[in-house]
């Protein structure tokens, strides 16, 4: 009986050894037929896949196909890890406007698509207006845009239907300047009661500076917030407001505060030439930090984020489902009393 068991055991061992040998031979033959997949090849294939998605995203935005654009964006940016929180001031403005759920959502929505599409439309508009970043031609175009009795949430709606007030006109001007490669800031003058009294736009590109007065239809070249002097035809109370306090505001669109759009912007600029994509999704906090560090416009009293785009996005029907609070009273109110410095 013991001899029989030994023979059975030896047979099993022989069969296992034969199977192992056959497996080794099969693996060797397989390696000859199928080349090894390297990490570099995997990275290369993944990059090609992302480049294809980026091209599909751009094509969908150009063809005004939000479903395909949102699908491509969601594949490019998969929020496996929690996205960073937006700027603290943006959180406060969103809470005041009832936009907190939309601001913090990691998912792309049609409201995001509106920002991408509007940026592309403004980029094309700028290309038609001027071949170079001409502030004069952009101003001339803005002044020709008709007035409108009702507010509009989208920048493209302001182009098509007109601007209801000076705030909307300034927002559209800043949107066009952004696509022209100019950096824009809103200069808000406050009266003695602390309410907005006048609005100017400060522009900068490299070493060039301009102050634009949309109300008086004037451009002041080689002028920043420090060197600008109110013209003689300004009323005394307006001159006093200028010297009393100037607020510098970053005019980013609401969607640019969303970390998901910032991540998409960063990803696209690694996959597609910058000349092919519109400007959108730049981190407003970084723009404000760069401004406070470099002082491109001089030295204003205070600087914050502009709440105009937060008010504008509330006019979109698609925003209604995100609303959680009643609309606050209109008005740009500074959120802090101290200057924000770059980290």
C-alpha cells in the first residue's frame, strides 16, 4: 500500500513538473510573438488618448454640441481625489448668492459649457475686431453694442442682445480683453456712503498700461492706477471719490472659480496648442496673487473679486436647481479690509 501511494505521489509530482515546463515554454513562445509592454508605451498611448479627447472637446465646443463637450471633459478630468477648495472670498460670494453647491460640485454641467462656448465666441470676435490687442478697437466695438432692458447671464448673450448697464458692458469688455491677451482689472470708486460711484477698467500687457473709461468713452494710455489723474470735466464729488478710495477687482467669470474647470484648463493646455483654445478656467486666486505681487497697475487701496459674474450666472435658467438661498441685494461689497498678499 505504501509503495502504491509513493507511485501516486511521484506521478502527481511528474505531472506538476511537466505542466510547469509546458508553461515556461508557452510563455517563452508568447514573448517571442508579443513584445513586452513598457511603461513608456503605456504613457504614450494614454497621452494619445487624452489628445484625442481634447480634440473632441474642442470640436464639440466649436460645433456647439454640449453633450459631446461635457462627455469629453468628464473623461479628461476624473475627480478620483477631492478637488481643492476655491478661494475663500469665492466661497463667501457663492454663499451669499446661493451658488455654493454649483461652486463645489466636481461634475461638469451645462453652466460650465456656457463659459467654454462664450470664451470661444469672444475669441473669434476679437480676431474679427483686431489683429493685434488694440484697446482702441475693442473699446470702439464695445461702445457699438446696443443697450438692453434686461440682464443676461452669458457673455455671448451680451454680444447678441446688448448690455443692460455699465456693469454688464464692463464685464463684456473684460471678457474680450482676456481673449486678446490683455490683463484686465475693474477699478471701482466709492462714495462717502461706501457705495459704488464710478467704474474704470485698468489694462496691462507686459510693460504697457491703459485706463479705460467706458462712461466717457476715453482711453488713457501709459496710465496705471497711481499715475492716472481725473480729468478736469469730472465732477468734484467724483474726483474726491477717486482720491478717497479705489477698489481693484478681479473680473473672473464664476465658472473660473470652479476647481473642475481649472483642472480642465491645465490639462488642455498640456495637450492642445494655446492658440487653438480660448482663455478660460484660469485660477482667479492666482491672478489676484500675481497682481498683488507684481503691482502691474500701481498700488490700489484694496483688491477683491468682482461679484458681477456671480450675479450674472443667477440669470441662467440652468442655475435654478442649484439655488439654495434667496438673492441678496445687488451691490459690490468688499469682503475684507486687509490686502491679500501672494503666498
